[in-house]
């Protein structure tokens, strides 16, 4: 399902990059190894400012991968980051881009609320947008966010493309992104190309393309549909065990984890207590609950 990609010998990137071989995806989907992302996904105690620092590094790893594999030639005035509020602020992509490429790029914001409809499907509602940094000349847009169903990211890309009205290269970075979300995004690429020939979407996901639970939210690392390396599976088992690796979402609520750390820890406690009821003998659950008491 994944094949390694050759990296230039002079690359500053120390990890590995893989391309996905999936009939519902394209060669534009990459899996990027990132030590920072590994920690985020297997240690739910990384919250708030430390989470921003780790996310920043994970984004830099993805930008290094982008630099090795693609790099669209464009002036800084034609490049923009679009931030889906508010969890995506954690990615700190603007500063990561400056550190990596020594360019100050434009920045825009959109407010998107995801909600579940009565039939169980997911939809979005846009509440805010500031596209001052976009123009008809913008041809390269970076977006960093966690991706579950892909509904939110699809809406964001559609809003950007409608505003620019000319072909755009989208670079999407996700520290925690699902396989289903990626497939939805790639279907969107094909749709946009019919109206704007030349538009492309490239996905750089760290560590895995996660299997998505039926609730449309949870992305456990050891979900049977997860696409990742055997090394990351082994790392997960060593850190949180098979039971939590299969049943605990790799990020829980990203917005809470970033902006309301205490609420995130309370949610983590409730989730772990629920999982403990189903498996009272799991030592990893006991150990994490014990550590959690000192942090709440």
C-alpha cells in the first residue's frame, strides 16, 4: 500500500517519505515520517503550547518533504496559507514556512463548523472568511489541519478556488488525517480540474493515513484500515499497547487539545474510564489514568 520515495542526497530531511498505492487515491498523496508527530499521536498529555511546538516541527518535516519532491516556483506574493479556525492555528504553518524557505507569505482565515445531519452524514457551515491575502495571481496555497471525514477541508478548498477563479496548487498538511478524508479530497481535485484545468491537490500526512471509525471522528492508530509503516505500529504498541492503539483516537478533539487543555484532559479521562470498563486488565489504561490524576 505504500512505497518509499527517493530523497535527494543533499536533503535536510532525516525521515522517510512514502507514496500511497491506493486505487482511490493518486500519486499526489504522501506519508511523511516525523518524530514530533509520533509523539503527538501517542502521547495525549502533549497539549497547549507544547503541542504548538511539536506541531510546528511536524509541519516543518512536511515542508522539507514538499521541498524534496515538488516545490512550485512562485513569488512570495503569490503564495498564501489559509487557516481553518481555530484548531489549525496550532500548525503554525506561517512561521514554519518562513524558517524553511525564508519567505514571508500571505495569510488568510476561514471559520468552518462541522456538524452531523439527522441521517448521520457530515456537513459544514462557513461562518467567517478573510481572503485579503488572496488574489487572482495566487497560485500556491498551503493548508494545515487535522482531517477526519474530509468535509471541512473540501469546503475550505472550494471556497478558496471560488475566490481565486484560476488554477491553484493546493498543498494540504495533516498531522492526523484519515484515509477516507484523503479520498474525498482527491475526488474534489478531479472535480475542480474540470472547471480549472491545472489545479492540483497534494496531501502530506504525517505517520499514517488513519482508518476512521463509524462516528466520523475517531482515528485510532491501529484501526484495520490505517495505512502506515510496521515501525509505527510497533512504536504505538510499545507506547500505549494494542488495546488503546485500536480503541483510542490518536488526537481526540484537536481544538480542545490546543485551546482548552484542561477540557481535553477531562475528556481523555472519561474516554479512558469508559475503555477501562471494557477491559479492566489493560495495564496501559491503568498507567495513563494514574499519570492523568497528577495533571488534572
